[in-house]
């Protein structure tokens, strides 16, 4: 059998992945936190908040207007940077999706002897979506830079860490990918919002499993994909990978696990 693997949606359906991504952000509150009706992307920037700009960019990305979406994300990032420079100069800034995550960041800051604040996620989401759009444009190094910036201000965010793990997959840096997805898995258990927990946890587990296969750790990979089935017994991604593992055991390649011929997950 040929190997097929994807993280969010079937390979070849990149536009659908965008809709899944944006829906996840909407559930998390990124694009719904605004209290006024969404502004047109062409409206004066001074009249729009970072949340509104980001929401407009997300809609453009979902419509396949990547260039215009990137322009919006860049505006949101610039507005966030200006705001934080004015309001949080000299302080460590963390972006949080919930009270438990905020508390964890305050504990981290106290342990490091830093004065810190927590903000809502739109400023971090802007970096994340900017990285996602860069990856969609084939700009791998630029994508990694933006995702790492998002992780820097939301180090316990499973969504961001999984995207970083995916970038390492694309670069075929399997151990770094596994490490990022393991972190994502750990933090999904504790800090992901309830509405997103199972989705983010399953994505992280699939990412770990995929990397373990590439590292030749087939038994560990199988166990991880079976954990996915405990979340959703109809998880097509995990089921397909389990079939692939059985094929590897029945017909091992001449030079096992030197790198699969399959494309890295989307």
C-alpha cells in the first residue's frame, strides 16, 4: 500500500486545512473577541483593532487570498508590537488561552525573576498565521521564524508547537519533530481549551507517531497511534499509519528507516 499521512485533513486539500485552522482559532476566541462588527479589510487601519485585522486576514486566507492575508497579518503584528512596547515595556509578555496557562506563565516568570504580564492570544495568533501563510507559500525558513516567535510568547500552546513539529517534519529533522510534538502533546493535556483539547492532543500524538516511524521506533509509533484511537476510534490518519506499520513489518525496506519516500505530514 502507498503511505498517506496528514495532520489536519487529507493531503491535497490545503484549502480545507485553512478552514480547519481558522475554525480552531475562532473556537479559541481569537476572531470572536471583538465587540464590534468585523471591519472590511480595506477600512482604515487606525479604526481596527489587532483582533479585527487578524480576523479579516483569517477570512482572506480562508478565501485563498494569501497575499492580502499576509498584508493583514503583518499589520496585526505591527500593531501588537507597538501596543506592547507602549504598555509592557521591560516586562515579559505571555499570550494565554486560559487561567491555568496564565498561572503557569506567572510561575515561570517568578522563577526567572522576571516581571511579566499575560495577554489574550491575537498577537500570538498573528505570528502563527503569518508563519502558516509563509509555509503555504513555500517559504520554510520564514515560516519557522514566525512560528518560533509565536511559541516564544506562548510556550505552552499545543497548536503552535504542533506547527513547529510539522515544519521540522518538512525539513526531515525527525528527532526535533518528535520533541516538538511531545511537548505539544504534554501541554494539550493540561492547557488546551476544552473545545480544542481532543483535536490538539490527537494532532500531537499523530505527529509523535509519524516521527517515531522515521526514527525506526515502530513499536513506540504503533502505541502512539493506538492512543489516537482511544480519542477517536475512527481517526483515519491513525488507522492508515497503523496499516503502514503492518506493511513495514511484513515487507521491511532494504535500508529501513533511512527516510520514508512519503511526503512529510501537512
